[in-house]
C-alpha cells in the first residue's frame, strides 16, 4: 500500500546508503569528531554563505528543538511560538519537560504575525508584574510551517527585527527546510535563513537522510559547553559518523536541493490531480504538504487503498487530511493515487 501520510516514510536516498556502505569498515573517532562531520560542517557553512557559523549534528527534530531551546534560554524564560507550532502541539510537552514554557500566540495558516508578536512582547514588559511571569526569551518559527506555508524574506526580516529589539534569538525549525527553499513560490534562500536567524536547523530526517538534523548557530553564539549539555540531554550519538556521512553526502553536488526540488515537482503534479478530481483545498500550500477536505465516508474508502494523515475535523461530515510528497515520491505512485481518488 502506497503511503502519503508523511515525508519520512521511506528510508534514505540511495547515495547516502551507498556512502554509508563504502565507509562502513573505516575506523573513525566517535561523538562527531570524525572527518566527515567536519567536512559536512564546512560544506554547510559554504552553502549558507556563513563562514562564522557553528554546526552541530543531532538525530531528530524533537530532540533538536528541545536541546536548542533549553540550552539557549535562561531558567526563567519561555519560547514564543505559533499556537500550531510543532513545539506547542506535537512534541508531547518536550519543551515544558525541560523546564521552559511555550508561549503560544495566534497562528495564521501556521505563521505568526509580526504585529501580534510586537504586541505580545510589549504587553509583557508593560505589565507591572512581569517579574512574576515567564519571560519571552526566544521566538520559534517553522519554515515551512506545519501547514506547508512559507514566510517571505520580508516577513522573516521583520520578525528578526522584533527579536533583536528585545535582544532575544530567532530560532527557525527547518525540519522541511529543503522543501521550502525549493518551492516555486519563495524568495528565501539558505543564505537568507542564515543571515536572518540566530539559530536554525537543516532537516535531514524528512529530506533524504535515515535520520539527522544539522543545527547551525549563525552568530558565533553556540551556548557555552554546548557539547556537555547535549550529553546531559542524552542527545549525543556515539557513532556521530552516521550523521556526518549523511550530511556530507547531502551537501555534495547540491543533492539536498535537487531531491527537495523533486518533492516540490511531485507536489505540483499532486495539486493538479486533486484539482482535476474536484477536491477542495483546506489551505494553499506551496510546498510538499497538501491539505484537502474530504467526505468522511469517502475517507473510509480511501484509507483502504492508500495511507494519508488525518489532520483535523472540518465539520460533522468532513475531515481535513494531509497528503505529502517527498524526495522519494514517484510518478507511478501519484498515478495510482489519482486512480484511487
């Protein structure tokens, strides 16, 4: 049964598997101190046009969000995020588990509004009792968002300006960053992400890797003794080579961007199929995640033949579902989905 429920339901790109196999018996030091982690970091810095960046490899998205947020915040600070943000909804309270509150503000198709962000932080400091409250110590956004939407370069710059006016960092969750950067509807580049943010990560798990995320501290601002705190979180991988080899491969010959563009091209074909079949879109997503509204009875029939993600209730008789393409989606799979629809 073909699965369109997410973009990490297959293994790894063949080039990564090939490279892992080729280097399998090579002796390498542990904990990310191998030459391939170093090589991958240099390639990422070059791609970001940010030679001063500090790059650290972690295994998964929730782990990365928790480690970055908890190590960059003071004990009395929380992180501002959209109500629909991954750290607020789908991470099982991982941020709160580390002792930091998620300060949720309204979401607009997955995005935060810069004017509402200004008001939220200003209201905090205008409250005479703010010393009794959780300080907004960081702003977290996802690009693409959980709804597949994208920030424009201007929106990112405006959010960063607010952050810098209060001397707090902007953290960009890039779990699906490649798909955002390769969208036909974006004016944002990887260099822009590095320039605008204070820290972000390049998602590998959802974009061709077996696992792994590359955290990029862009302002020579990696927290002091970060390595030690990563280990305290149980997040240090002994065989760091696994991550280094994968990202070294992804950032060789532009592979990361090429496979991301493939997912976008498949998403555009998917959108054409959905329009042809008369399905109503819940949101206009320019990336690899597509959301449609489907009759509940039709959904039951659909789920017998393909896997999709049930997203949220639309009304008593309809449901919003997500259909995702990825680096590994094929035209054959889309043709089959079209026949089922």
